[in-house]
C-alpha cells in the first residue's frame, strides 16, 4: 500500500474532497521498521499518530514484573497512536513492529493545524475513537469477567467476522502473542486449545483454526 492509497482507504479520511486529501498527503511521512523494532514507548511524548501501510504493529503494556499485556494488533490500513494527539498527553502504551512494517506518520502539530480548518476530519476521528473505546471496554470486560476459554472463544468468533464469516480462520499473530492478548500464558492457552479440540468445538492445524461448533463457542 502506497502513501496515497493508505490515506484514501482509511476510515479517518473517507469522503474528503481531493484538495483535502492532498493536504493530508503533504504532511504524512513514510517510516519503516524492522521486526521487533520499537515505534514508541509507554510514556513517550505523543508527537503524532500512525497508519499501518504494510506489516503489523502490536500495542502493549508492560507490568513492573515484566509481564506483557497486548492491547491490540493493528494491520494494514489501521490507525494507531491517535488517542492522545489532541490532548498532548504521553502515549499510554508502547508500540512495536511484529514484522517488517511500513507506516505513515502524521506529526501532531501539523495535523492539528489541518484539522482546525477541516472539521470533517475531526468528526471522522471522533467516530474512530468511539469505536476504539468500545473495543477496549469489551476487552477489559472480557479480561476481568470471563475465564480464559471464554476469552479465546470470543476472540475466535470476532476473528471469523473480521475474515468474512468463514468457519476456518487464520491466526495473524503467534500463539504466544495471542496468549498475551488474552491475558494468559502460552502453556495455558495450549491446554485450552487441546481441551476445546477434544470437546469437538474446534480443530487446530498450525495457525489455521476451524470452528466446528459456533453455538457452543458463543455460549462459553
């Protein structure tokens, strides 16, 4: 995905006229990161936000004990780091490239100056932030109120929806990263996968997982 395509296809900027797209493109900066390379750290001053052009980015928190909790995995076309842009507060989490990744970076002040004269962009950002808030609220509820098997079932059903409602989904992250995303450890996740396979709920073949009993998964 090139710079212009990344802008035109992004939900933040959909429906804007060509001249406004040109102005957005003018302030965007393409940056590349290698696998495992940090994009920003928790507590860094928010100097702008990003859109993934290629690759994948994980946003995560690290506890004082060194335990990682993945908050979200962002893929092609998705914005991240935009939450503190207007407030000017530090980034509330860290971001790292999961593979060779290319992003489009929008410097904070240049973007704020642009939004000031283009209310439509601000309205689009409000819609995106509202959706992001709902996702995080759902994740917090899942981590605090559901047991790990229920968290896994919910995630697989969500992944199925994201991948077009297919019964066979493909994990786009490692099982270790999935364990962190679900708030558990890889050994526990492996046992749960095995138990669900024995119960006839799903079938695991590497990163491909077939949902054999959607109803039972929904009831988890």
